C-alpha cells in the first residue's frame, strides 16, 4: 500500500504545478518542492487539530470528496485567480480549521522555508490544503470511513509523517501550536477540586497525631487507675470508651470543617466561548 505522502505527491500534476507557478510568479520547481514539503506539515497539523474543530473539518472533507475531476478543476480555479472558487475554497477552510489563529505563522514559515513571497506561500498553503482535503474526503467516502476512522488511519502513519516535516516547522507544530491546552486546563481544574487547599493539607495529619497522643494519654491514665483500684471501679473501662468516642467525634467535626472548597468546574464549552 502506498504511503499517503507518496499518493499526495502523485496528485501534483504538471497542470496544477504550472497553474500555481503562473498564479504566484514563482518557479515551477520551487512550487513543486514547496507543496511536497507542506503535505507532512498539513497532515501533522490535522492530527493536532482541536476536537472542537473536527466536525467542521469533517464537513469540509466530505464536501471536497464529492468533487469530480478535482485535479483538472483545481488547476482551472487557480489560473482564474478567484480565491472563492469552490475547489480553492476547500483549501482555505481546511487551513483555517486546522491552524486557526496560527495560520499566519505557518504562512511565514512557508515563505522562509521555500524562499518565496509571503503572498505566494499563502496561495500554496491553500492549494496544498485543497488537495489534501479532497484526497482524505475521497478516501473516507470510497472506504466508508468516519472522520475518527480516517484519523486513526493517519495515526498508523504518524511516525513517517512526523519525520517528513521540515525542521523549520517541527518546533512550531510541537511547541508553538498548543491546541490541547484548553482541555488540559479543564482536566487540571477538575483534579484540583479533589485536593485540599494549600493552607489546610498539612493540618489534618497534625491533628491526627495530636488526637492519637491524647488517646494514648487517656489510656495510660485509665490503666493506672485500674491498677490502683484493683478492679474495684467498674466504670473505668467505660470511661476509656467514652474518651475515645469523644476524641473521634471531635476529630470528625474538625475534619468536616476543613473540607476543601470545591472550585467550579469549567467544561470545554465554557472554554470555547472564552476564545
């Protein structure tokens, strides 16, 4: 089975490369090399995309996958210079859904990586995104895959895809694009709800030690009384039990009074609304 990167490279027909070169004013060889270098970047970005964006991405892939004669029509749309043309538009929405506010950073890195103008790098990003969206959507429809199934298929090729990402992009994708941060923050808040406050987490162990000492003192005192009275005072054992019960009840009241205050849970919907 051909690796996805090989398949995507085979979709770069001479017609698309020529149309992209004419549209951007860049050399055909540079256009071809730039698009080949962008495919693993776009795939890596897709695998790092936020779950909140995956429904939107699923719709884009399904719509693109329905297109017939995609390669020829994409070349015509590129030559027309109309960015709202349907096939190019798939790439625009795909890139926006994957990289969100980081799109301009990816465009700048593309310009630096390939030595082309900033406007040209944005155009090539959209072309690469359109090709990738069509291929993945076409695969999903032909093989009856859901979006999650397609992502699982990509994860099986993750190592090869990651290794093919140009070094200029690796740091940005792994460190600069923290897509999962809002959901990690939610998990952290949920975890903190079960932890005592900083000022009280050491108080309970100290109280336990203190009440243990009091209990031992009561027991030793009661034992001495029992020996001295030689068993004549039958109430001594009961006194010991009452003291122990009293200590336990007091400990429980203190434990209840220092119970940690629950922080309000912030779910992913509230976090998305904050952005």
